[in-house]
């Protein structure tokens, strides 16, 4: 079940040229399962109509005409009452100022005062307006009051100027919304270290040994942990996915770098999920210059990299309370995976048959069996990597609870 399912989100839209992007946001939130009520300020209506929002959300979009209509006595305080989140995107400098100072002359700003749910603001304004000390002071007033911010980004403005003040892209804003909705969840206050991607072991300045891991499963686990309110550190070898909003990202390349990062971050952490495909061997020496054909076929001597999970198992009292590993197997899945569960002293192991075309490296789906030290096993059906990640995080929550 997605974090957006059945969430009631109020989307405030103010008078910025970026208002059209907000319709895309409303559509994405609705498709993800949220119930989205949009409130447009009079200036927003000059850029985009309520009908656009009604069309993408399937629900009435509110304007100041409703503030002065027959239902106003209920509506002006009622909209905010059942909301899980108020997002104001895009938010102009004027609305920002009103929010900071408790002014309320539109349905949106009245709703903001009447709501008790978290407030997420995505500012959009010209660089000069954004950097003005009045705007900056308003931002810090709201930050002190606990408001969350998404952006602004740096880039080209409608005015042609380049600088800070651009509305962030809806897809990135979704990440911020997830982060705020997740805060206070089951993993709240827990530090969860997740590794992802396939390490790269250099041979010379242009070549390396690596594997087919895309990082998708590890990134999905990091996102699921953030959705559950965890404080997530994502230690990632090069991967094709975009890190989830809210994760502290530690980029690494080699198995050695991943080992150092995991030991530094997991000491004292609540949990470690080792989803990375770590190289077991690396070239004993890395050539300083590119290996040339004219010098003949190189004889490459490999040496072991050292097992990260074994090193974590030896951390003693500094070992994370819960350690989850993966097993990538191409034959005798459960037998080989069971050996890893015990030898690496894991609390749970995710056994992955990488020989199946719809599971393992590179694809969107996965087929896994969860294994536990008490010999309990749970074979999951074919699932998206997101669903596998959510299941792993649910188990992680239970394991942490039982510590
Ligand atoms: N792993 C690790 N350090 C390594 C190699 C793997 O911590 N040097 C972790 C992986 O992140 C995974 C688990 O150990 O969580 C199992 O990895 P896998 O590649 O399936 O097995 P290996 O231990 O490398 O053994 P083999 O390659 O012989 O199957």
C-alpha cells in the first residue's frame, strides 16, 4: 500500500506562472491514491482555472467564490480539519508573508490558519524577491514554526534571470510530500542504514570490474524506510535511480569504500539493510595508466575484498540492533541463502533467485523468500521492487519492536 493511499492532502495554489505545474502535482497525487482538495487564490485563478484541478482530481477545487458562498461558515475552517498535510505549491512571496504573519484574507490563508496538520511550502518567485531580506525573514519565521520547505531550485526564471527561486519539479515535490507524510511513522527516531548498487573495482583509469546491480531494490528500501519515518543513510555504489528525498546519501565506488562507510555509519545505528551487490574480488593492483593493447593481454591478479556483513557482525556492542542481508543466488537458492543467514549472523535474509528473468538485477520486479534464524521462511509472490521493499521494512519494524 502506497504512503499516499487514503491520505487527505490540501493543495494550495498561488499566483505564479509555475501554477500550471501544480496541476501535474495534483494529478500525480491523485493517481498515487491521495484524496486531493485544491484551493486557488484569486491570483492563482489568473494563471490557471479551478476546472483544471477539478478535472485531474475528480473533486471540487475551491476558490474565493466559495469563501463568500452559502457554505462559507463551514468551509473556512472545515477544509483543514481532516487534512493530513497542507502543501502550498507554488507559494508566492505575498502568500509567504501572509503565512508568516498570520494574515488571512483568502480561503487558502484562512485554511492555513485553521489547519493543524503539517505545512509544506514550495516557494516560487524571482531571484531578487526570494533573496530580499523581507522574504528571507518570513522564511525563517515559518521554519521556526515548524513549516517544511521544498526548494526553491536554482535555474532560469520566467523573467529570463538565472538564480534561486524556481519552483521545484512536481516529481521531486512528491518526494518531499512523502517525507513529511512519513515523519512520525513506525521507524521514527530510528537510524536505518541501507546499501545499494553494484560496487566498481578499478583496473586502470578507464576500466573496472563490476556487476549487473541497478540499485533499484536498495533505493526502494531506502524510500520505504523514509515513508515509515526512519532517518535513512543510503550508502550507494553507482546506480541508475534517483535517491529518495530525505536520505543522507553517501556515494562510494569500491567495496573498500563501502566497507569504511558502512562501519562508520552503522556503528550505533538501529538497523542495517545490505542490499548492495558488493564485489568479492578486486584487482590486486590498479594500473596508473591505461593498459595498452601493444603491451599484450594483461594478466589480472585478483584478491578478496573482505566481507562487509562479517565485519559488521564483529562490531560487538556497536552492531546495529537489526541486520538484514540479501543472497543473490543462481542455484540451490534456499540452501545457499540459509548458510549466509547463519554465517553472517543476520536477523533476516532476503533470498533472491537471480536466474529468473522477472527477478533480481535490472528488472522492476522481484521474487524473494524471507528467511529468519528460527528457520521461519516466507516466500513472497512476484512483486514490484517497491512492494518487496515495503514488506522488508514492515518486517524490520517488527524485528526492532521485539528487541
Ligand atoms: N556482502 C558483503 N560483503 C561482501 C559481499 C557481499 O557484505 N564482500 C553482502 C551482500 O550485500 C549481501 C550478502 O552479503 O547482503 C550476500 O551477498 P552475496 O553476493 O549473495 O553472497 P557472498 O557473501 O558474496 O557469497 P557468494 O558470492 O559466494 O554467493
